[in-house]
């Protein structure tokens, strides 16, 4: 098995479940985007940065036995989880590849579409990744992309000083690690340069209260990431405890409102 290369928050069971929750929150919009992009029965689709395969399984069920899903994922642990889930569901149309999108050959050509979500924001060379993903597509093949457009829209109202400081710290730490939280701002230029024509773009941001499932997406991240920062020696326990305490306070406040980080959806097609 290829060397394990963990994600920021690891590849343990709790992270698999957190990513599953995240996918459930976004699933209605994702299914709609795939439909509008033309992904259907018999399609061959690349799931780029597939994680433990929550989206891969949905894609496999959409394309059916005559279609194919190529799940590209750098974590061998996540690939094992994905393979097990596909087996449990009786899906034999998912082909998994342990591959780093930046450094490894992707080994796929002729696909009808690729799907990528919150991956370009974390890679060191998004332009190179887009060029490699273009080569996985047939001429006219479609790209469906969800990436952060304006991460700083994330807020909990009434304003929470600790959460605002946490957000600033996350953004600074993200950039220091070589990523770009607002990578979608660059995509209208990067995509044509990589050989794509943009068909549609739309921003996605929600304003929700505690009872809405969407609340759980940033809230779960906000509880897990401070623990990582403590373990990495980047903050002390008291700082992390204050962040979690303010998330707790917001969830106890019936008047609290969450604004989610703004995401940009892009549907584009390969041109030759």
C-alpha cells in the first residue's frame, strides 16, 4: 500500500464521520450541480480528492453499472474506507487510485466529467492540478467545482470575539501552509489558461440558525480544528477552550445566526 499521507485533521474514524456530515449538508446542491453539468447514467466521472468517498458513492449510483467513477485520493486510509463502503453497497463501478493530485500521474483519460470540492484551496499548485484534471477529460468534458470564494463571510451573530480571532488565525495558518482559502477568486483566470470555457458561476452562502443542518458544517469544523492547533503547538489549550466555549454559547442562544463561508460553484468544459 502506498505511503499514508494524512489530511490536516487526520484520516481517523471521527474525521471520516465529519466529512460525511459535511457531504450531507452539501448533497442537495451537489446533486443539482451534477445534473446541470450533464452527469447521468453511463457517464465516466473523476472524483478528484475523493476523501473517504461520500461523493464517489453518490456518483456511482447516478452513473449506474454502465458508468464509471475514478476516485483519486492521496490518503491510502481514506481509499480503504471508500473501497469498503463501495463493497458494502454492492458498487463495482468505482475504481480507486491512491494519487496526489500535484505530484502523481492521475492515470485517467477520456472521462465525461470531473468533480472537485475544497481541494484546490489546499494544494500548492492549483494551476498544475487543473491542467492535469483537464487531461483526464474527453474533448467537451465537464468540470464541476466548489471552492471557497470569500472565507471571511463566515461569522456568528451577535459577533463573537473568540470566533472572529479563530477565523483570522485559520486563514493565516492556511496561507502559511501553502494553501489559499479564497482560491475561487483566481479560477475565472486559471480555468481558461488551463483550457476550459466557463459555462456558469454562482456564489453560495447561507444564513442559518442552530436548528438548520447547515449550522453543523462550520460548527463541527470549529470544534475540531482548535484541537489540531493545540496538538500542533500553535495555540494553547486556554485559547482553544475559549473558541469552543463561544461555539457552545452561540448554540445556546436562540437568537444566534450563522453566516457560512462563501463558496463559488463553477461548471466549465474542456476546449481544444
